[in-house]
C-alpha cells in the first residue's frame, strides 16, 4: 500500500492538531517520522518517506506557530510527591531506542518540558512530558511494560530541580 502526498499532508495536519509530540508511522515500505515541540528523538534511517516529509515540513511548522495547544493535565499530588501518570494505554519505553540511555532515572532533575518516556500505541510513539519540576523520587514502571491510562509512571519530589536559564 502506498500513501499519496495528499494523504501524508493530511496525516501531518492531524498530528499538528493532536497532543502528540512524536509519531512514527509505517505503511508497507513507507516509514514516516514526525516530531514537534522540543522533543528530540533518534534520527530515523533514510527512507522514501523523507522526500514527502521534507516537502510537507515547512507547511506543518507554519501551522504549529498559529495554533494554541490545550493545557495538559497537571500531575497528581500525593503525600510522596507528584505523580506523572500515563496519558494513554500502550507500551511504555524508558529509552528513545534500544541500547540508548534512559530519558530519566531515579534522582534525575527534571523540568516541566522534560521527556520522561515514550508510549507506543499501534506503532505510533508518543512522547510523555513531565509537566512538573523536581527530582525523580520513584520509577514505577519498567522499560517495555504495558501500561494503562492513568497508571503512575514516576513519583517526583517537587521544586528541587534547578532552572535551566540561557542568556539571550
């Protein structure tokens, strides 16, 4: 099965309107990888999809600047700290690719935009951002584990991470 350029553009438009930060789609020989926001994943192997993705990318970036994103749910506050919960059902990955270092570990300092893992649903990878500032106090899931919606992924001790400031 082959996707037309119009179908690829429709897929990109749907991703732009979604809450997803990262997506990989494979249809036959075509492999499409899209990321937005501050998500930085591993570079995919060059495929025939690269031309279609490159042609559609400028249009997707223009749309991104014009849209307003819905506010994500805040982490749940508990006696132990803040809980980062799964936003969807799927397989949770702690690393961007096999053999790579984990996104975060016990004791890692994080801020609101830190990617803490990926959730795979039907070969689509969705980045999970922390949405909280602090230190990872507990890791509640393992790499490759199937997770449920709302399941606790991490417990964070709030407010102890240093702010990342850059001079402009």
